C-alpha cells in the first residue's frame, strides 16, 4: 500500500510540473515534447516502484528509452532529444549502486546504478553514427588536467599500491562508468547552443519537480523514493534517513541530504540564467528558481546555504544592473534578518534547531579532527598518498560504524597524493576560467551570457561544496555532468544555429521527406 501511495504522489507532482513546463519555456519545450517526456518518466517511475528487482527495472528502462527515441527526425533533433531523455531520467530514480552479478570464477565486478546503465545505453545508441569533430582551444587545459588526474590515480594504484591486473581493470572501468562516460555522452552529440539550451531547460524543469518532492519529504517526514529501494531488497547505509529536531532531512533521489544540496547548487544558478533566454515573467522565475532552491532548503545543509548565498551575490554582480542587483539582494537579506529577529522567541529556537545549532560544534570538531589527522598523514607521503590510511584514522570512526571522509580533496590526497588531488581541482578551475573568458566575449548575446554565468557559478559552488562532501557515486556523476555541460557549452559556441524553415514550400518538402 505504501508503494502505491508513494507512486501516486510522485506521478501527480510530475504531471503538474510537466504540464507547466511549456508555459515556462514556450520557445524551448513544445507541448508534444513535454507529453512525451512525461510519458517516459512516468513509465520509468512505474517500473522502479512496481518491478521486483533492480535488473528487471534496468531492462524496462532501456526498452522505454529505445521506444521513445526519435529515429525519423534530423540528426540535430535526435541528438537533442536523446540528451533531453538523459536529463529527464538521470536524477528521477534513486541512485543506488548495485554489484554486477558474478559468474563462474569471475568475481568482484564493478557496481552499477541506473545512471551508469542509462549513459552506457545512450552511448551505444549513438556509437555507430559519425559526428564531425569541432576543434576548440578553449578547453585544452581542462582535458590536460582530466587525463593527468585519471592517469595519475591509475599509476599510483599500479606502482605504489601494487594492484594486480584484475583490480586495475576494475578501477579503470569504475572511472569510466562513474566519471568519463557522463562527460563523453554530452560531447558525443554535437549540437548548437540553441539545442543545448533546450537540454538545460529539461534539467531545470526536473529540478523543480525534485524540489517539490523534497519539500513534501521534509514536511511529511516521508521518503517516497526509498520505497523502490527497499522493494528491491537493497539496504545501503548511506541511504538511511537523517533527522534534525524531529524533521526529516530530504535526500530525494540522491541518497543523502548533502548530495541533494549539491544538485541544488548546480541547478539553481542555471535556472536563474535560463530565464534571460526566454525573458520569463516574475511568477515564472519564482517558480522555476524557487523549485530548484527548495532542494537545498529541504536538505537543511548549512554549508550549502552559505555557498548559495555567495552564488546569489555573484550572479547579481555579474548581471546587467550589478549595483541594483546587489542592493536588492542585500535589502532582501536585511529584511529577512530583521523579520527573523522580530518573530517570537519560540520560532527563533525552532529555526536554530532546524539549522543544527545544537550539533554544529560537534560537526565542526569532527571536520577539524579529520583535516588535522588527514593532513598529518598526507605530509608523511605527499606525492604518492598513504597506503591503508583508513587504519590510521580509526579514532574518527563514528556511531554508524563508518569513517566519513567529508572532504573530497583530502580523500584524494590520502589515496593518490597531492599532485593528483591538485589535478582534480585544476580540472574544474581550468574549465571555469574558460567559461569566464567565453562570457567576456559574449556581451549581451540574447541571454546566452546569463546561461554561461549559471554554468560557471554552478561549477564554482560544486567545487567549494566538495570540500565539505564525500566523493560518492552520485557526486561523481553530478560533477562530470556539470563538467560535460560546461565543455559542451564552450564547444557549442562554434556551431552555427539550426536553420529555420524556408518561407516557400521547400520547408514542407523537407518535412515530408523526413517523414
């Protein structure tokens, strides 16, 4: 019964959001595409909630993607539609890694989530279709640091850690399915920036839907997406519910509240940038940006809220009327602070408890101990990492029985050394520099500069947030999807816009020929 209730709640909210999507973006999402995406997402969610195991769901999802493909349209439209399907499904179901079944003497294979299977399917669908390369020098530094990060980590595993060939192949496959494949998928389908904006629009609309579900999860203390995981018999320690002052911290489909906050940090500035493309009205902007921002608020992430405040200030400063924007943002923050001070003391206590004032000092002490102990180990072997470093961090084991490495850059430094961690950081920084150079050349180019600002601020917020976050499966996919969108946006600037239909009957003949 709980499964049916959760499925109905998820489908009702999805239908409302997808019904409003063509009104928010009349020039970017047609009603036919919105209905088609809703049908694909609804059937996929039904499969996730009703099928008995994970692999039956994966088979059903692959069949639905293939059925909803558009093989009889132009190459550009087919590429755009496949990326739209990917953005619609990648965060729609709980990201739960499952070990691939072993057979015979073959054991210890990699784990896959529905995100990995989806990206591999779409790469396979476009594998035999030729795509002309589009050369660009803007992202050359990004590719350099990416290969240094991947090559350095594999070299440390072989030379220092002494991994055997089977473990090396497993690690290589893990890097591919969890990181590189997401980047290659977006770059596999070359498209103009007009096509890529339509892809980003679908991602922002999905963020609104996830935000509505996150608020419902927070207010009702009901994790709807967890029902499918438990139905499949999967019990993952990181998917356990976390509460604060009796309220459930929303985690949506991301498995953890902090991961949901990271998704909001990427999508909120992107949604704010997309509004300039269609020149949306105030109520449309409020619903679009507010829906994506709701994920962060429902996750009750203190660090995420601070980073979001910095993103809002920077996005206002990068806008057309920077001083007016900064003044209005500062005025809104001042009014909020005065309003909070004017309300009753009991409300102030409740608000402080929701932000975790009681355990803030405990969390801060743990992070300081982790950073101090971790840096002491890194200094012992800064170039190649520390083998078996977890055994030397036993004093940090928490009540859940885990040692939570809530610092991605420290975890990579301990595993592979500081040079690899530096390449990992510079991979993101170099792409942000390329996006900054791009925006300086765009001027006020039809709102596309605002999209560049949204992608830039999303990467900046995620890079800062990884300092407070473990580098888990869902964060890997989120980071490389963001990197892929950034690289794809830079590459798309050199592609001419799609040709408009001619006024004479030639356009009709072309459409009839395509049909």
